[in-house]
């Protein structure tokens, strides 16, 4: 476990709906890759459940989809991020 990942998990214990912490946790997990990619996808999905117009989460989720070779889903997410925040 990476220290930064643990820090964001602890922050989320205090504030479970903290969009910034969830987004950063997803970003860290996307960068780590491997077995963390499904967790990153969950993090970005949770952000979008809390704030459906949070463009950075669509971008982050698109990056994960790309790494999982889910290209159509990635295109959708990147397009949605651009539509929300050109």
C-alpha cells in the first residue's frame, strides 16, 4: 500500500463524500495501475454519483477505461468531460 493512498483512505473515513479526496484516490490508483484499476474505476464512479457534473472524474474514468482497453467507454467519458468543461 502506498502512503498517499492510505492518506486519502483515512481522509475518506472522516469525510466519505469528499469529492476531491475520492478523485485524488482514484487518480493515484489509476497511476499505480494493475490491480488498482478496478478500484480507481469505483472511486471515479463514486465521485460521479456525488457530483454528476464533475468533469475531472469523467477524465479520470476515461483514463482507466483506456488502460482497461474499453475504448468506447473511454471516448464517452472524455467526450462528457469536454462537454462539461470545454
